[in-house]
């Protein structure tokens, strides 16, 4: 799985949801509105940057200069989840996407 594919992944929890939050969440990722636009753009850009980097000779987590910078951005994206990023986005799902990408590149939740 590429990092950007994490954005559109359907999880078992989404399939079992008793309301429409997964549909609202995915609609916001596909067509962000208002305060969603900036966050979704940053998240997708951050994930795409890692994918583009891994198309080179090695993954971003193996790059001793770029990797830690990329990880710090991920940590800060997680901090933004406590801000107003729109009512359609599910912050727990977004947190999981960010943590999953960090862990896949060998970083912990603190970007270390």
C-alpha cells in the first residue's frame, strides 16, 4: 500500500458504522470544503511526498536528512486534528492514517 492509498482505505470499522460518518469522511477527503481544504491538502501532500521519495533509491524513513523533517510534519499534522478542520472529517481515522504512515517509515508517534 502506498501512503496516499491510506486516505481512501475502507476499514472494517467503517463498514460496521451505524451512521453515515464513513461516507461523510470520504466525501470530505475527495471534495473538501471550507476549513477541510487546507488540512486535506496538507495531509495528501505529506503522504504523496513520501510516496514520491520512495520511488527514488530508498524510502523516506531511510533518508537521514529528509526523513526526520517529514516525520516532524506528520507530528504537527496530528496536532492540527485538535483544531477546526471541518465537521465531516473523522479525526480518529485521520490520526490512524498519520500514525500508520509514520510507523511504516520507522518513526514513532513523536516522529523519532
